[in-house]
C-alpha cells in the first residue's frame, strides 16, 4: 500500500496555484516570444499567413518548445495545401515535459507531467501550456539512481515511462473519480514497478492556460478540469525486491499495454489538446473507446481490486 498523508496532499494543492503567464513564460519564454514575434504582427497586417510562413513559424515553434521544455515526447504534423484547396494548410504539435513543483514542508519536489500544444492554420493559431493530473515524487527517481546513473536521467526515464503509459490513468480517471481516491495503481518499469496512488484534488483550474489568435483578435485564458483526483507515483520498487504478487501485477499490466499499443499512442497524441475529444474529433470510434475503457476496467479490478461503490 502507498501512503500519501493529508498534509502532503494539501501541500500539493497549494503548490499548484500558478497563472497562465507564469506557466507560459517561466517554462517556455522562448516559445511565447516565437509566437508573439513570428505570428501576431503578421495577423495585424494580413488576413492570413502564406503557406511558407505558416510552415516556417511552426518549425521554429517546435524547435524552441523542445529546447525550452526539454521535451519527453514531441510531435509535429504539418498539413500542406492541396490542389483542390490551395488556401488550406495547418500544423499540429504536442510536447510533454516535466514541471517541478515545490511541496511545502517537504524536501522532495512533485515532478508534474505537463503538456504544451499548439495548432493553427493560415488564419488562426492557438498555443496552450498546462499541467496534467499525473506526476511523481523525486523519491522515485532516487530509488532508480543505481540503474540510471544520474538524477536527471532517472527523472527523465520515469517521466518518459509515464508519458508512454498515460493511457492507464487517463482511462481510470474517465469514470467515477471519487471512487478512485485512495486506491492504488502500479506501472511496470525497468523490470520493477512504479508504485502509484490516486489522491484527491480540489482545484477546478489546471495550472496553465492558452493564448489564441482567432479572426485577428488575441485572447488568453485558463483551463478547467472536472477531474477530482491526481495520479501520483510515490516510489519505485526494483526487480530484486518484488514479491510474487507484484511480479504478477507487472506481467498483467504489461500484457494489457501490449494488446492496446495502438490505442495508447492515439490517446497520448490526441487527448490533451484543449477542446479535443477522441471520438468527436474522429481519432477513435465511440464504440471502440467504450470497449477499450471496459477492458481496462476489467483489468484494473482484477489486478488492483474492485472500486468501492
């Protein structure tokens, strides 16, 4: 069992009170400047960007985001104009990164997974940086040091594993999140287990926000989340100390992830865009998503015990 006491949970909530400008400028000032200097002035004088301008700005934004965030995962999709639609053209990008959060009264930081997304066409552009509800304590990285070499390598290795397996907490939280609070879920990693638990969160706003140029008007604002729980990795247990139950847990979860590899990639790539919906936007058929969620719930209950009503 993973114990995360009430004092620590409250500390996390207090520590997460960040504004849009802090999140965008503290953790990605170069990205913000690229958008403002590269795009905003052109929209003031022209109704739309040229295709080469859009592609150039998207590439610059992608490179600077990767540098600013030391991205765990990054992807850029450029859609060029077509012969039938010569005035079309768009880009879509995603970066996962780690935002360290000091926890009052604790020596260790919470390493929060965050996302930077940007998409646009020749007339409209949006940029967004915000936290997810998935993170891990530095203590987990310390337990991994003997296998990874340096603290930075250990932190990145855990962060990348959480990005790769973000389908697990995402599906878990797309249900009765109140029943999930104070329940465990562990993730196989480096022949061992990342030991995690769902803890209560009370804030509706996600730290971060968006910046948008729409119809030549610039707007910015915050983001809300109805999710009532965070998924937090407390520590790492290496292969030498796993008991029989934990070995079986790792085997079962790894098997489920392997069977749903394609769905995991789809969720990782498309779930975290503001306003995006996997089914409504055509990334996954509704029936397929419901079947995936049901299969996950069966695995979760078999491996980690049924939720209490």
